[in-house]
C-alpha cells in the first residue's frame, strides 16, 4: 500500500482524534470525516484543529467533512480513503465495521467492538471476512504499550522470577486487576465534554464491557503470550456483579453541557440523580487460571490524584504487581514480591538482560519486596499510546509485519468475558 488515507466514521469519543495527534510517514495529511452534523462531529474536528494549531510539534491535517443522514452509505460508496477509524457509540460499532469491511476498507477501531454476547458470531464472521479479503481489522489495545504492562508480562513469563502461574480459586484468584476511571477529566489539557449518550448503558455499555476490555486483554496477553485462547472451551464465567455511580443533575450538566437528563435516561433517574450502571466485577477462569477484574467509574478524582490501575499475578515463586495509587503518586509502578528463595537474584539477572532493550531500568530492593525502577523516557502517557497502536496497525497494513494468528481468537475470548460477565451480573 503506497499511501494510507484515513476516514473517521461517526466520531463520538475523543479517542478518534487521538489517532491523529501526530503525523505518520506515508499517511496522507488529507483525511475525511463522515457522520451526522452535531456536537460529536464538531468536537472531533475541533480537536484535530487544536493539534494543528499547537505550538509544540503541530500536526498538518486537512479534513474533508461529509455530514448528513446518509453518511454511512456515502462513506461506503465514496471510498475516499482506505482505513476507517472508529471511536464512539459502542452499540452501532459492529454494524459500522461490517459496512467498512464489505466496502473493502481496513478498520482501526477503539474498544469495545461489541457490548452483547449475541454479537459474538457476527464478530467472528466479520473478522473472517476481513481476512479473506486481505484487509486488516484491528482494535486499539493501548494498554499493551504501557511500559509497566510490558515489563510485567516479561517477568510473569520468566520462570526464574515468577515460577508458574498458580490456578487460584474463585475465592482467592491468582490474577487480580482493579481499574478506576473518572467521568470528569482533562484530555489534551482541556476539560472533557461527555456526550449525553455516554451515560446510556444500552449505547455505551457497562464498565466491564467498555474499559474492562483492556483488563481482559492484558490477562490473556500476559499469561499466554503469542497463544490463541478458545472462548468456547477455555473460558468460564464464575461470578459477576454490577453497581451504579450516582450522578447529580448539576454534575451531569457540568460534564455534558446539557440542561437536564434526556428522556432516554429517565428510567435511571430519581430525585434528580442518575443511577449510572458503569461498575462491574467479574470472576472467571481462563485455561484454569482464576481471575478477578473490577472496573469502576467515579465522578471526579480528588485534586492531585487521577485514574488508578492495579494488576497482580501470583506465581509459585513470586507475585508481580503493577500499582498506581497514592504511594506511587498515581504513576504506575512495577513490584516483585518474592515467595521463594533467590527471586531477588533472578530479578537482578533479568533486569541486566533488559539493558539492550530498555537501558536504565533498574532494581530497588525494599525490604520484603523489590521495585523495578523505570526511567521517565519510557513513560510516554496514555494519549501517546494511540499513535503507537496506529504505527503497529500501519505496519500490518503495509505487510511490513504479519498480524499474529492469535489476535482473532483472542479478540473473541476477550469479548466473551466482557459481554457475558455483564449479562450474568444483570440477570443475578
């Protein structure tokens, strides 16, 4: 492929713009946007304009805007580019992906691709269709590019440091992840405006089926690197729960700009408070390893704090953990907690072997545990991960690399956990 040209379809989430936060070699500066004329499209174009106008390393995007009720059919017919970028309403995402693939277009789409387990077969079909047509359909798994997640994966797969993954049990899972996000936040330095539909779980999905996608992806990516997981035989949902975050009318107005709750949210509103069912916990087993994940949304982080992430893998020789709390000044840090002799020595040997890839990474022994000290130059931040994913996608597109065969089955396994976990909690 000589030149890549982007088409952003119905952008409703700021992640769509983050794909264009920088320029890329052999990617046309001229891009297209298709969608209904409204606040979502205007916000997307405004973000692109801000990237073009910034003083430090400005971008140079040129954008053709196509808006109207027939935008989807027009996009498929016009084929003004060869890559469709998706980030927005999750309820319609699979239909958009199907339309793009049918039109012969590659897809780079934000999570989640589906929010109902009834769509698993359709998802499998569109992935197979893309493969038959020689197209690349890729989801934006940014957390694989976080340095603490990368090094955690390395250590979990080092037998001298970690040993073997324990199976755990539903009561004491071997893997635990907790992720806390916030509704009101800053993006690219400015307050984020949420569209009203963000609060509609029929459109957006619940916490597990949305941000929880990253957690499930990290579990199988870390435990079973380069291996396919079959959701039909190797995944079992054990237990799941859901609970709301309550959002007042004033808080809703502040983050959306709307004067009140829309009629679509009326069933969840009482006494001028919205019961936003965005929080989930799921316990499941993958290849016999028990995992517990929790995805939580609070309204706003206290001053000086932010989103948090905790990930713990228990092996026969050590626990390997990423912590991102007050003690870490809300920056993710990597720890090893030994459960056997000579783990500290094995960790030192592993970190020394990393110097050719990650020079400057070091070990700090802190009593009964060790911290892996990671230089700031490897901490590029969440927003920069979108460009890293995009560059990997472009490499697959240009056939510089072959997309691994395990990506397709593992996407299905991932969405099996997120969708069925939410549905089991809702029926409990």
